[in-house]
C-alpha cells in the first residue's frame, strides 16, 4: 500500500474511505481529482462473493451489473451449486474457505455474503475486520448477540453495509413511511404481519441414517460454526432454513422483508417483551411431539414496544405457517389480505393501512378511500438505482448512505431474533423424575410465558433458561 502522506492515494485507500463521502459527491474527470494515481468513483469495484450459488448467484449478478463492476473471487463450499457462477465469471479466483479467500485475495474491495444464516456473522466479521464493505443477506445474523456485534463493528470500521431486504429500497416502503408520518390513519397502536412461510419442512424429527457426502460438497466448511452432525440430504439445499442450527425459520426468512416498513415508519427500536404460541405436531396418543432441533410449523408471536419520542406503545403481532390475523371489517370479501408471500396491517386511531410483502402496494382500508386520497408531499428519497446498486453507489461515494445499513438492519434483526428466542423457549420441557433425555413431561412447559427483554444487557430478565439462545458457542472448523 502506498504511503498516505504522498500526493497519490492507492486504490485501496480510496475505496475504503468512500463511505464517508458526502451526498453531493459527483463523478468528475480523473485529471481534476489529482492525476493518474487517484482512483475516481467511476472506476470498477472488485467484489467477492461468499456463497456463489443459489441466492449468491443472483446477488452477485445484480452487483456486477452487466460488467459495470468486477467479480474477482468466488467462494462456495459446493462446486455443483456454484457452477453457474464459475461459468459466468471464469476469470474470478475460486475458493471453498472464505478465510483463505480473504487472506490471499488482497484486491477485494467489497464482499457479498449469501450463505445459510449460521455463517452470516462470522463471514461478515472476517471481511469487516479487513476493512471490506459488506452486503449480507437477511436475516443479518443467526443470533441476537451477533446482530449487536456486527452493528458495533460496522460503526467502528466505517465500512459501507447493506442487508439484503430489498423492499427497504422500494417505493412502497417510503410511501408507508410518508403516510404514517402524515397521520392519515392517526396514532398507530397495533400492527399485524404475516407470511405464507414455511414452504420447507419444519416441526419434524432430527434426521437419522448414514449418507455419503457428495464429492462436490465440503461438509465441514458447510457446517462452519454449527455443531458437528453427520451429513443428511434433509438439511440442504434450502431445507436448512427449518433447522435451528443453520436457519431461523419462517420468521427469520421473511420478517426482515415484511416488518421493515413498520419498523422504520414507527421507529420501533427494541421490544420490552415477547410472547409466543406454537403449533407443534401431534402423535397418535394425543401427546404433543417435541422436536427441539426443528423450527415449529406454525407460530404466533406478540411483541410489545414502549412509548418512543411521544409515540404511543405498539403491539406487533406476527403470524406464520397458515395462521392469519382476523380479516379487517373494512376489507372487501373478494379482496386479498396482503399478497401471496404475506402482508402488513396497521391499525390507527383514524383508520387502517395495508401493504403487501416488501411494503409493496400500500392502500388505505376500505380501499375505496384510495379514490380520493392524495399522497402527502414526498419526504424521502426514492432509490431509483435499486437495493443492490444503492450499496455499490454508496461505496463509490456517489450517495451518502444505504437504505438498510447495519445501523437499522442490526436492531431490526435483533427484534426479529427475540421472536425466535420466544419460539424456542415456548416448547422447552422438563424431564420426568428419573427419566432420560427424550422422555419429556408433556405437562411441563416452563417457556410458555411472556418474556421480559432488556435490550441493554441482551437478556431475558424473568426466565433465565431462554438466554441460552441469545448467543451460540461456535464450533472450531
């Protein structure tokens, strides 16, 4: 790296400081910026992908933007899943271990992380420690503690960050914010949110049996920080979302998309309590099955938020697995609740507002009110470049900030994962006296209570057993 005291700056120096640029920064000719040694914001970023198959492939394609940026390195533990990425970017260096990539590939400016949830934090931390800008798929992390840690680290390192909840950059989200700010439905005290997830197996026994690991897959690296388990095809691909070791269930998968408009518009911050109810699986003798490794097939979660800067307390209720809120009286019989993926319903003192998943298609209820509703004056910038290029442009200094940087994505993820803490606590059971693990007392459910949450200490204050889910112990790999 060149000496920063000299008249020229290295490429690394410029890119690393791009996040501090002002919103008015414009692209100007290289000679105006200081000679041939200065890298202008119009130069290409060198981007690496941790998780190059599946969602990683689409994320990288959006960042690459038909060659506007460079894809210089691809990291994936499964050669078969990453095959399309290897074909599309044949010149990119290929790795299986992201730690090796970050150590050897010194030309990386920014990293996308599109792995299973349990690897998000450790990969993002490794990249940010080296000053890399990071784009991390939702939910930001697997654990509550990890979300707090990533938020603090991003702030300390001054890197440009973005979570992959694309609706944060959508027109619908900013419309919801402006409508709420305008007071069109009055003071909002209750919000309902729902999803059609899970669309993968949940509420099932831990798989057994002996299976050969595919030759294209490095199972040890796929497990990463998660506890050691034998390979089983019921874990991947995609089905990992329903297992607590790797995924975060229906709530983790969709709440960052669905709750984000409400979280922003109402400035919710941290909840003070959370309470869950769960639909488990019933066996023939009418005893409720207990599968602690698998996320529940359906749930309802109630979050309570306190007063905030003069705004009234808010009750937020989440539904998944086919459970839905009561249909609003103002909604027509043939009108759909949200859309196929889910929806959001605000209850205010002067009316109701509904939106689809991602905050799309906001409308007042009854929808006939939209015939004479006049949008309030635009208060927030529209993200014409889209969510992915929003991150790229912020790194280059063309805009000041991203729409889902870790300052908001971190607390939002914490809130969502507090819901998962309640879900996992709900089904906790005690052993019958003198019995072995697996022989559970069907009438003992110590977790079925309202959990009181202290956001400063990241602890449940009235049920210590729940705190085991705040932070995992990492396996060395």
